[in-house]
C-alpha cells in the first residue's frame, strides 16, 4: 500500500439538522450519496430520517432525497428542494417500516449509492431487518431527475457472493460498462469488484465479478477480495479524470481516499491517504480532521482534486444527537499525482 500525505479534511458546514433542513421535515438523518441529475441538480440520498433532531420519533422515512444547487458546493451545499409534494422530503421507496414483505420483516431500506446512466437515475438500496442484517438488495430507477422512483426487477439475496454485495458504489466506465466496488453491511469485510453493461444494469445475470484463478485475474470469475479489511460506506467517482475511491475504514476508524489508475487497479499498491480520523467525543476537533463516530464519506459532484468535497455522517449513539451529515473538504492533488505512469 502506497501511503501519501495529503492535508486532513476540514469542515465546511453542517448540511442537515436544525437550521439547515427544517423546511424539509428533516431533523435527524445520515448518509448522503450524491450524483448529478440530467437537469443539472445535485441529487443527495439520505437514510433513516426523522422530523426531530434525533434518532426515532415521528416522520420516520428512508430513503429521502434532497436536491442541491451545484453552484453552492464551494461554500456549502444549499438545498433547493426535495423529492415529494411540497417541501417535505417524502420517502422515495414504496414500503412501510416494520412490515412483512415476501415473508420477511422489513424494518428499513437504506441507500448505498446512486448513479446516472443516460437520462435515468438508479438507486441501490439494502432491504434490512435491522442494521447489519440484509434480507436482499434491489435497484430503483427514476426518469424524472429523482423526483419519483420505481422499483426495478433487479434483486440480489442478502447472502449473494457471501454477503459481500450489500454495500455498493459504482461509476460509469466510459467503455460501455458500469464498474462497482462492494462489501458487506457489517463493516467486517474487504472489497470485491464487479462490472455490468450500462444497458443491463437491472439484469442481475449480466453482472460479473473480478477474480483470480489459474494464475491470472479476469472478469466472470468467482470474486476475489481485492483489498482485505473492515470497510463500510464507499464512494467511487471520477474527479478531473482521476478515478477516486473514498472508503470508511472501520477497522482503523478512519476515512481514506484511494487514487486508482484503472477500475482493476491493484488495491494493495494504489496510492492511499487518510483524510479523516475517528475519535472520542471529548477529542473531537474538525479543524484537525478528528470526527467522533464518523462514517459515510461520499464524494460530491463538482469536486476538484484540489478541493475534494465529502459528505460525512456522524451519529452519537449514546444521546442520538448529533445525527446528521456534514460537508468536509481536502486537497488530494498529491495523492493523484503520486501514481506512476
């Protein structure tokens, strides 16, 4: 692993919570995977959401979507609207919490990432019994810039590929394929990789994994873990032509960014930098890159290598507040420039 020194990320602003998302009926929420809609707006997808600034209580829904002004990223994303009628951010997937679906008790559906392919947005979600326990994953699609969503026929069992197809991030390859990194929801596993033709993203049979067998790597083989560890939320994006993977490394309690020279880069030698460190609440210092109970870490469209913006979550599980999303920024120019041509 090539470690490269980059500046620690610094906080730009809180993105959700009191004073930021009240008019959308969002007090407490997390995650915030983001892409750009065909109409140019930012589309940010959040997880379990409540009306009060806490976890629990009235107004429980997940996922919810906020639309952002792309011109505001430099100073902190400004929300311009939400999915649903009026300002109130409605749940975009059609289900009810704590109900039985196909013989399973579904507590919530949690988003992992959203992508634009042509004029269609696709959202990958985990259908959960509880945090860390996934019944299955599925894809939803939107053809009206993220305002309304429909479930597709794409569904994978929770134990698909040994349970390592639960947490997903993806990016357009520019060669007709979508490429993805996945891991389990338990933050106890390494990473595996996949690709699927853009036109067949909703066909589970069209997905193929990257694996090592008979002395070589190739597509369409049983997946091989490309980077061992204990990973959580992932965000794969191309920034100024550079492929970046932001990953929450739960095993080391930090947020890292990798610079990849291709979608099949050797993850063991890819340049890697830690941009945020987890810490205890009494040791928190956002100016020094220390965030208590951090997770998430989604790359914001419109970022540059010199100003890489990340949406970072925080949940004080002892008091249930803060439970919100924040915007951080760092400079990964040196990370991208450290690759050997």
